[in-house]
C-alpha cells in the first residue's frame, strides 16, 4: 500500500502506491508504527474523492463525491486516537484539490483514490496519545487533553 523512509526519529516520508485510497493507506501506516499523535502533510494526484463540509448551523456533515482527475495542491492534517477504546488512529485531514481548469475545491478529506502519485510527510509525536471527545456545542470531536 505504501513505501516509506524514516528520515529522522519519528519523521517519515511516504510514497503511496498508485490507485490506493489515501486514508486507508495512512491509517495502515499509523497502525504499523503505533502513531496516535502527529501531523501529516502532502501532495499528489487523485481520480476520485469525497470531501466533507460541516454546516455549523445544523451541525450536520454534507459529503460530496468528485469523479475527475485532480492535483492535491495541499493536504494538511493531524493524527490522534479514536475515543471508542479501540485505540485506532483517528485522522483529521483537510485537502485542497486543483481541477483541470486550474480552479480549486476543498474540504475535509473523507476518501481519495490516487491516480498518479501521493507523497506524504508524517511526523510522529511519540510521547503522546491524544484522544478526542465529542463536543455538544460545536458538534465536533475535539482534542481531549
Ligand atoms: Fe476539520
């Protein structure tokens, strides 16, 4: 699903395999390395993606699928731990994607299938496991310190 190199303690460069789904591959990598707190950034190209928008007035998520070739002009996010006791990596990723007409769209990244390449940079914060807790006021799963 991916190849990687550790460039310094806790710092990784990843090259994801073509046609894999980005969140699935990143989750598998975090599980392999036991990463429950960290940051991720990257670039790449995808052929389909689902983005998510949270409407603060309704606290409802609105998801939208895009089926077209797009450049990942930016992918930024963080890695924490699910709050359900399963101790699984929890990804919170935002993405901006460039279309054929050079306009950009973006949102939360729910899923995206690589068509070309995807190069990610992961920094592990090894001294921490950071969890999340649902916040009634915002409707978000916020960091729990
Ligand atoms: Fe967000």
